[in-house]
C-alpha cells in the first residue's frame, strides 16, 4: 500500500500498516489450525480479572474465539488469585479459588515478575505443614462456557473449547534451593463452579526438579486428562512436602490439539510505555516461559497524563519491543495500538494524544515485523470523540460494554 506522510493526523493515516503484511497474514491464519498465544501489554484497561479490563480483555478473547470458531487454551492466570462469582468476575474461561488456609502470596520483588503476574508459596495440602498449616491448594476450574465472565460482555455459552482429545494442565514455577515439587489434584466434574471436596480427584506430582541451586522459571504439562461430554475439569495445586514449600507462578489449561487465538494480559494500572523496562527489568525469564507467538502493545493515556511528549512515547515503545523480543524471540511480531480519549484529559493532553498514532506509525515504517493498528481512527469512526467519552466508558476512563466491543472491520 502507498505510505502516507508521517506528519499527517490519525484520520489521514491508514487503518493499519505494516511493511511485511505476509508475516501477520501467516500468524493469524495459523490460528485456524493451531494455537496462537499473544501477550497484551497495557495499563488498567488491560487488567483482567483483577482490574478494569474485565470487560475489554474478555471481549477481546471472545471475539477471537468467535472469529476462529474455537479457543482451546486459557490465559496464564495469577497464582493464588481468587476470581469468579462477581468479586471480581472470572478470567477468560477460568474461575479460581484460594480458600484459607491455602497458598500464601509471596512478596516477590516486582522486578522479577511481569505486571499482572504474582507468585505464591504452596506446601502439602494436609493441614500440618510449614506453610501456615495449609489445608487447601489453589483451585482453578475450566469454565468452558465463560459462565463466570463479566455478565455485561454477554459471552456466556459462546465459546468452543475442544475437550474431545483431553486437556493438559500446564504449570509454571520457580526452582529454588530446598523447594518441593508441585502436586495437582485433578478432577473431572459436572459442577458449575470449583469445589474443593470433589471426591473423584486424583493427585499428580511434577518432576520439574524444583529443588535446585539454580533459581529459574520452569514449566511442565500434566495429562492429558480425558473429559467426557457434558463435564469439565478442575485442578487444586499445592506442594509435595509438608516440611518445604514451592513457588508457584501460574497455570493454564490447554487442549491436546489446540487451535484458535488467546491473549494473556501483562498489565497494571497507571503504567506507561516505559514502566516495564524500568520497574520489571528482570522479568524476562517469566516472559520467555509464557510462550508468546506475538505481542500487543497498548499504551498512551498514562503517558500523556504524566506529560510525556509523543517522541518519548515512541522511544519507550521501541525500547519495550526490544525488551520483549530479547526475552521471547528476535523476530516476534508486534501489534501497536494507542489508547482512545478519556474525559480526564486536559486540552493540551488531548492534543498530545492526537499525535500518538503518528508515532506508532513511524515505528511500523522502520520495523517490518510491527503492525500499526490505527485504533484512534477506528474508535473515532464509531463516534468515540473527546466529547462522547461517556458513551463508551464507565467512569470517563475505563471501557463499558459498548467501549469494550470491537470498533471496526476485522
């Protein structure tokens, strides 16, 4: 396509632009037959389920599931988090519980973990152990019908997780001196929510060699587990030794022959485009194990709120791309989009916001494996202007159900 002048405003820039369209055509076509996993880096708008993105991120994953006709994996979830049932609402295709006394959130330095992730310590689930006499594990439940997603998304029952070949439970942990292994009590259930006293659960112990002098991030898949029609699967995760603990970071469910596209949010409220590289410089090993096929970078609102000029935004995004690729793969495809208007903007901030799409476009002009998505133009076409923010946001900042929906053609 002909490239317009980089000085033009967002409404004169193309809806999307990349120097290498075949890269993204192949990437998204692959999701028709295989699993494609994306990481979305953002601020409060992308936090889910513990955050303001509980509609946006759910809708994003739902629309991918609708488009590809399947969604055969869940996002990586925060270890030890409890969600589903409304406080907060569930993550995409997952509900989780952490009954006390259970896993203990570990005050890990934020530099070691990406935003949106957390670590917890687990021990044997027998009530007589070194981890606060832990009696329960972290319980995650495969919500194949999105029953526990935010109700305003109206996506309940609109998924297609392929259970026919069975399901893997994938675990992520950190090896440390004197660590125990992980134990998962896995049960196939007919219940509509996680249940700690499921009598048919069987225990499986990992062999991740977590007791190591070398501290590093490790993953292992357990299964596959057969799930008959009309049922689903849950897993209660703890440690293998009452005298020791293990550090659990995340888990997810994956079908045996998965296809479709799912995104895991790497986000935190108030973050700017330069925050991750500054505050989380050592989170690379976790990013590596998340297994990204592409990344989405979605910042802008907090950059302008803090007075960052457009060229600083561009430099920070370029630095973030280098950081992500150095911890995933050098040729990782990246999609860049810019936040829409918020009612809290001053006139000067709104003017700066209007200039950010051109900066994102410049990055795509120089980096062939970057796709610039002109989200500012797409939302503007649907009436999302500075004067009409209330039509699309709950509080003038965070998307409501209308704002969370897809705003343009596929």
